[in-house]
């Protein structure tokens, strides 16, 4: 293996502690700012720390394993030692994906990588194609969401470390499930963050909600970018991940002519071509800026897809009736119809919540550049009680929401337990017991933050309490009882319908036609020969259909009370139906119709 190396461009002296010996390191004559221990090669399984000037016993910024936690020594990992069995696996393209987001620590009672494997067959039967893991880079404490990671190259030691993660990815691939990893490149956690002791990874030239920004555009930023690009490539290459979800890219401050995101996307493209595998980058951004998902060859950032919060907010506010906080910008069925047609609701119009104009039109982009969802870790966990949709509305409206997500022209995403209406909340939990002042600040900050939503401070669970963490764990036995069993079956049938009908996986937004009536509370969405009709009113509604459209009910959320004529459908209150043609081979009939539409 290679010699011990570390980047410390401003240090006067650096040494490595390994096997009870302190070994001086010398500047690398070929690469400025790097130090290495000449004559002492690293060995798999060795534990070591660095000394940088007056700072002693520091873990490696590129540590591959922190078996004793973020404050302990690093351990060498030999990535060639794991025996993979996924040589024949190839991830499905994002355009055909159904993504399932999960948090390893709460997905099972055990909360480990290997325990997730026992639930993969359930996801496969559901129709999931991509499993998305919340961040697994090691973070302090016994529990947390993972967004306070500090050892970005080291899989969470309490989840099972490097081999545990590889076993999970390999098991997913054995079931033809791709795996996406959530990574955080906009900040690091405050506890256990030793990067500033090595080099100027951060800059006070820019500021973020977490303090000084990462140094992506100032002096020494070339190596900072290299650190994060190498991290991304490691997950894709050494752990066989099929994609990365980039957390809150709007919080990455970068004034460079070629941004970090562009560099990352181009390097992933190179790796994709070299490995011959489908690799994808998915961004979280609240900018409503289509340049993020435009190819870098035409001035975009080159990211494959991004989360669509506007679609979520529009759907959530209609289904639940909430209008507080950022939901004050939404609430009309018109907004929901707009989201179906363009993904962004705000394309330059003024936002009341932001007190300014927001967004720009995503002209020329397809729905395959956007993820559609009604629940995710943020939208649950950033509520005072971590409420799920089933806690906020009726089961009838929850079924409408599921139908609209799974028939929308976007890449659908579900959050763990959503498919059966899990009762367990997903609350914000973070164990900073090793830093009482930080734990207090986080607790007080959460309570203050929720004031804009009108939630009382005493309603906010204590983030550092083990009960908050345990309360958020999925209870899988619920699936066998009502109403959970019926909701699970509803999701399965919707997913099957999406898979069978080409019109429902067609991402062309210019072919989406909508109609709505704000007063009568109904929405109509036409996708080629398939129509989705939703009634949000408590009373039956008669909804007009366009001339010549198929009126056969392919799937409905209510068993009776639906009436159709050649030009209208009557739906019971709080229900949804999917209409389309019935043919001996519906899929082929719809494909032929799609070709005809495209030729007009």
C-alpha cells in the first residue's frame, strides 16, 4: 500500500503515530502542500493518527474507517479485500426509477447496514428500483440523521463500518436494486470536525447557516475541491454506489468560473465511462434554477436530476390544508396543476414567503430531471413532531397524494414506511452528549426555528433524547394490520400501473395537460391516453373530460360511487381515479398512441 500521506500546506512539521511509533513526515517534492512518511507504507488494519504542529493525535481527514468514533484513531482499509458478487449488475436509468429513501439507524430495530438487508425483499416486491441511504459518513454521538458528518470517507462505525456497507450494497445489487447515497458537501458537523487543523478547508469570505463556508473558490481551494471530488468518486468506485444525492447545493458558495458542481459532474462522467456503469447525481436545491440540471456542455452544472420541493409543497398544502411557513406560498389547486406541467411553481413570480421574485422557467427540460414526492426526511423531520402525512390528513386524502406522486411525470420517491402509512414519526434527533454546550444550542435553535410555523417550543422533542431516536424507528408489524395493509396494496397497484403504462413514465412536460376548478376542488391531469382525476371536496363532483378520451377506470381509490359518461366522470368526495383504454395489450396500445402524439 502507499505511504502515509496528508495535506497540510501551512504546517511547519507533521508526523504520523502508528504501531506505538511517531514517524516524522517530509514535504512531498512533487505535490505542493502534501506530506508523506517516506519508507513507511501503510498496512491494512493499522490504526494511526497525525500530529500537525502543536495539534496531536488527530484522525486522518481521509480516514477510511473510524472504528472508535470520530475522535479516535483512523484505521487503514483495503478496498481490494472485499469479495463483490455484483459484476453483472447494471442500475436502471433514472427515467425509469422509483426511489425509496431510508435512514439506516431507524429503518430497523437494530439500525445497522446488515439489518437493512432483511427488508430488501419487501422493497423489491413493492417495485422499488433505487434505494437511497441518508448520509452514512461517520458523525459524533450514538444517533443522528447523518447530516453532521465529519469523517466523510469513513462509513458510520455504529452501522457496521466499511464491510457492513459493502455487504448492503452487494445485497441490493443481487436483488436488482440500485443504491444512491446522500452526501453532504455544503458543511461539516461542528463536533469532531478536525479539518481546520490541517488546512484551509473553510473560508471566512463566505458564510452559511452553519458558519464559515467550505473553501471552494479561494486560495488553496484546488485541493479542497479535490478532497470532495475524491470522496464522491470513492463512494461510486470502492463501494459500488450507483448515484449520489447532493445535499442542499444552494448552500455551496462558489464564485469560480467553473464551479465545484460542474467539476464534480464532469469527473463522475469520466468514471461512468471508465466503469461502464450508469451513475447518477441528484441535487437538492431550493433555487428553482434549471441550470443545475442542464448539461455542462451548454452552460449548466451537469447534474442529472434534482428534488422538486415546489411539487411537494403544492401537493402537501392542498392535501393537508396547511398554509404556515413556506406553505404560505402554496395552497391552490392551480399551483398543483402548474407543478404537474412545469415542476417549478415559482418561475419568476413573487414569493410571499421569500419577499422577492423566485425561480426561472425550466424551458426544454423533461420531468425526468425532477424527483416528485409528498414525503421525505426533511419535510417530516423539520416539523415539530416529525408528523407523517397519515398524521395530518385522512386516509382518503393520503391515497390521493400517493396516486398523484406515482402518476406524475417526475421520478417518484417514497420515504421509509410511507407505503403503508407507518405511525412512527420521523423526528429530529442528534446526540451531542460529548459537547453539552453544543447540545443545548441545537435544542434551543430548533425550538426558535419552529416559531415561523406557529408551533410551540414545548411541542418540540428534545433532539438529544434517546426516546426521540427510538420513537422514530419503523414498526414493521404494522404492515399486517389495517389500515396499513390496504394502503400498502394501494401503493403496489399504483406502482404496477406506472410500470405497465408507458404514458406514466413519459417525462415530456409539454405533453401534460391539466384542468382544475378551485371552487369545486378538483384536478384533472391528462398524460396522453391516460387521465388522472382527483376530487379534493368532501362531496361528489362531476368533472368534465376532454372529447375522445378513454373513460375506462383502470384504478380508483374508492370501490363504488364512480360514474362515467363520454364527456364526464363523477367521483365521490376525497377520491382519485386513473382512466385509460382497455385493450388486449394495454401497454402496446398506449405505446402506439404515444408515437402518434409525438408525430403530431
